[in-house]
C-alpha cells in the first residue's frame, strides 16, 4: 500500500533541486522537479515515487498527521518504521 503522508521540508539543495523532508520522524530526499510552485523550508509536501508532487497547507497537513499518529499509536515501533520503509519501496510507485 502506498501512502502519501504529508512531509515537512527541512532543507533544500537548490543546486540539485532536492528537498530533505521529515516524514513523521524519518528523513527522506525528494526531487522538486515536478512541483509547479515554489517550495521553502517549513512547507508540507506530498511525495510520490521520490518526487514532491504538490504542497499541502499546514492546517490540512497537521490534521492528516494527527490521523496517522492515531494509527501509529496502535502499532509497535518496528511496524511503524517498516510501514514507512515499505511505502518508500512501494512497487506501485513505478
């Protein structure tokens, strides 16, 4: 299952157009090549197959993250990390 969890931009490598994002405590890299709007540190983005696809406003991002937190609270730590890693390697991502 592929999830699109809001991820907060923590750093931008402007030379390579790559953002470092925090996805619920897991650091990931995402290309900004396909997003059609400016992205700055602190923005929330949705990522698909390693590309930031669109921005999500902070209010909606935080509401979504609360739902995910409720789900995660019901999971063990290892299950949580594995779910995020499996999402990164999702076969449906291309």
